[in-house]
C-alpha cells in the first residue's frame, strides 16, 4: 500500500499518463499489492486464531468457576439441611430426653433414598455414638473408621463455646464410601438457646456423598460439559480439586472443553477469505483510479493545511499560522535587508463582557474586533488571533516601527468607540506591545516574546496604550521573576511576618481591635514593600497561599488578645476562589478562633466588576459568622446602590479623605456626609490614616466609631502589641489618652 501511495504521488507530480518505463512501476506496484494482501490475510487469520484461543480459555475459566461454585453449593445445601434438623425445638426436647424412637424416625430413617443426606449420626460431647444410620439402616462402623480425621476438627469447632464460633461446621471429608460433604452441628432449640452444660450436649452429624450420579446432576444443572471424576493419574488442564479441612486432596473433578472459539473460527473463516478477496479487488480498483483520487486528496490536504493555520471563530491566522508566517517574513526580510515589526494586542475588559453577557456575546465581539482590525491593517500585513482575546499584526518594510506606531494609534482610536452587539453595547480597550526584528536578525519566536513583554508593560502602565520593547524589560522581567521565586519560597517556608496596627474606639481611644498586615524581609535584600510583592502574588496566583497564611497566623495570634477584633485584608484573587469560604472555615477550625471576632476587609473593585459572584461569596462567609468590611471607601467609585446591595458590616474610610480634613475647605462637611451615609445604612465607620490628635478629634465629632493610624500606633510586632494590650491589667488599654 505504501508503494502505491509513493507511485501515485509521482504520477501527480509528473502530470503525465503512464508510458514507457513507467509500466515497470505499475508492475512493481501490483507486486506490492500482492504482498500487502498476503500480509493482511496472515495478520487477520492470526488475529482470529488468537481470538478463538482467548475465547476457549475464557470458557474453560468460566467452567472452572462454575464447577467450584457447584461444589460450594453442594456443601452449602448440606449446611442448610443440617441447620434445619439441628436447630429444632422438637430435637432439643426428644433427643436430649433419650427418645431413641424419635431420633431414628427423624434422623436415621431419613437417610434412605434422600438427596439431602445419606449418613446421620448422633454423638455426645465425649464422641460416643448414640445413633448411626446410613441409607436407612443402622451402621456397623465407627466414625473413626468411616471418616477421615477432619471430622473431629469439625466436631471440635462445633462444640467450642467461643462467642465467635458457629454451632455448625461443614466441609468435605473422605469416607469409606468415597467423598462426602460432612457437617457437625450442636442440637439446640431453633432460637439457638440450650440449657445443657458443655459436657452433656449432643451433636448431629450429616454426610452427603458426592458420587457419579450427583456429579451428572451437577453437569446438567450448571451446564458444564462432560463433568466427571478425574482418574487417579489423569493429566488435564481442566481440574477442580476437592480438599478436606486439613488441605488433603480428596478427589478431582474434570470436564471437557467446549472450544467455542474454534467453532466460531470455523464459521467465519469462509467469510474472512471472501472479504480478503474483496479487499484485494478493491485495492486493485483503487490503484486503477488512483490518479484522480490522489489529486483530490492532495487538494483536500492543502485545504486541511490551510484550515489548520486558521482560527475558526475569526477567520484569521491562528497561533501556528502566525509563527509560520512570521518565520517566513523574518527570513525574507533578512535576504532583502528589510525589517519586521510585530504588534501584540490584548483586549482590556473582554473577560468582564464574557462574564456579564455570556460566551455567545463574547464570540460576536471577537468577530467584530477581527473585522475591524482586518479593515485597519489592509493586505500588506499578517493578522492573527493568537489566544482568547489576543491578536498579533506582523509588518515588513523599510521602516516598520514607524508604520507600527501609526497603526497602533489607529487601533487605539478604533477601540475608543463601543461595540454594538445586537441590543447590547460592549466597551473594551486594548494594550499593545511592539517589537522589531532588524534585517531579520531576531527570530519569530523571540519577536513574539518581546512584543508580549512590551504588551504587559502597557497593561502595567495603565492599559489602553502602546509600549515599545527595549532590552531593559528583560532585566526587569528577570528581577520580577526572581522576586516571584523568592516570594514563593518565603511563603512555603513561612518566612513572612505579620504586624498588627491598633484600632481604637473613637469615643474612648481604648484599644478595640487590630488589623493584621503582612511584611517580608527578603533574604539578602532587606524589606520589600507590600505594594511591591502583593501585586506580584496576585498576578502569579500566590495570593491564595499568602492570604490564608496571613489569616491563619492572625487568628492564631489573636487568641492571646481576648476581646480584640481581628481585621484581615482579602485580595480579589482570593474572593474569586469558589472554595474560599471553605478555606476560611478550615482556618477557624484549626486555630479555634471565634469567627465573630474576625472582619475580612475587601476593596470595592471586585464588588463592582462581579456583583453576582460577590453576593454569593459574601453569603457563604457570613454563614460562617465573620464580618465583611468595605475597605478604602472614598478612593474609588462606590455608589449608594452598591452599599445597599451588599450590606457591608463596616465601612473603612480611605486615608485620602481623612488627610483632606487638614486642608480645610469643605472636607469636614464631606466627611460628615460620608459618615451620615454609612449610619443611614446601619454601617459602623472606621477612619484610617489618623496621624495627629486634631484629626482624631474631628473624626470623633464627625461620628466615626473607630480610628486607626500612626497617632495611635504604627504596625507593630506581636511583642509590642502585647505591651499595649497588657500595659494596664483590667481596663488600661487606652492609647494616647
């Protein structure tokens, strides 16, 4: 088959019909076809043979399991019969009363022509025989001479008084007449009660012989072909052993293999030969019509290759297509002495559109963006969608950076206008990173990396702008990556510390709580400001570990300051985690902290962006008993509607509003209005950034409930906080007053 494909491709490339020396190629191909058909025939027949063998082995295994199960059932049937005859109120009355006539009538006489048992013996605890019958007649043998020694093991097990012992024991034994399922049972009342001491108890022995007739019944009942006793020296793979309680081999059962696999193989073999003949004919016809078919196949292959490098949603090049085109552009630019520039775009706010309106609207937005960019770019550049909301534009020319600058301005202007999608209006922006490959000296992969780095710099610098790559970005990225690595290690090793800033009552200036704040002393570098490492933790996903570490340590430490409330900041990254409430609950359980003493502080951004998720998260946290505070009120855009919608347990006024009080003007009126708004919504107010007594007095007059700032204490260690808390036992936790 491989030879035919190669030959057909030669035909396609030549574009000419077969002639002359090409006839030998046809002969070679036909010979190859013969080999292929022969090999396929061998493979198929071998596979069928293996399938048949597997089916035979599976059937033998099933027969073995069935035979073992039949032996077990044969034994269990005796067990059930023994239970009926031994746990019997009449037996407990008449046998213990020595009524020999009743015993013979109900036990001995029942052994004649019975499929349930053919031997019945009644013995006392000292192994003395009180009655012994076989096939309806008294016997002239003793149990010692008739049964093998495993009988007495069964007897000892049945007469034991251990709580976990059963009063009935059953197993196979060798007897004078062959192999029998034998059982020993204590004669007792049906309820299991017996009022006889151990030495006076009586026992019933039943034996049910397994002979050729019963084996034939098992063969019919369980559909095991040719089931019989194996001869003494017979060697066969189909064997089920019968052993006594001591492991001694008593006998073996064997059966005939039915070989269903061989039967099936013989049935399908003619069909297989016919099918193989048809396959050979099919290959021959396929070869005759190969040229046209292969031509169509080649065309389809080209179309498939084209589809493989296209994004189905937007119709633009995808990531693979971009890399392929970019490498070609770089190679051509190197040969012509030109330059290549790459613009890398990431949409700002696309996720919010998806969350708010659904993925269907998001897909329509992507199509709209793609159409707009295609119109702006024109036909002299390569445009690609390289990710969910990421696009790339490659330009080649004598001064592509200048062209890239002009194009980026046009793109930013394009995104200034909202997108109308059906009845909805979506507003998104974009951040653009630009990198260049002078004379093709920078590879396509490296060009994408540089442009991507510049794009992230544009996002960090405020979004909705374009940034050009410069080498310093690599050094900065390396510094940031190292900082991230060190932070990860510090979190894992618990090398960060928690400091606590006092929170006081506005009326009495008494200490009522603390806010837990994380600090990092980076080894070999010194302290790293929180405004540096916390954004890194948020952007890299470390914020979950960091936030839970702070909460756990704050709750653990807060147990020493009885009565003080503990405030802990929560990042939006933590709040987005559906399992965040479960993590918080776990911290409370491990530390023993009362949730009512804990306040989680959250800035307004996440509540505004994701109100539905925020409400669900707040409900889960409140169910635990914690309070939720709106942090930094006044620094953003919170409305009365949002305050009423979420019903925060506390409002924390941003330090910028507090600092404005020192500037005079109408700041005091604004502060009073803010506090009045909170009071109207039944929210207590904490003011941050209180740095002097004058501010503290003004905030007190404005109606704030709690104050926090350097005037009452900077963030301090646990030991320093202990001194404030314990400075005056009983009632002396007043700061600055």
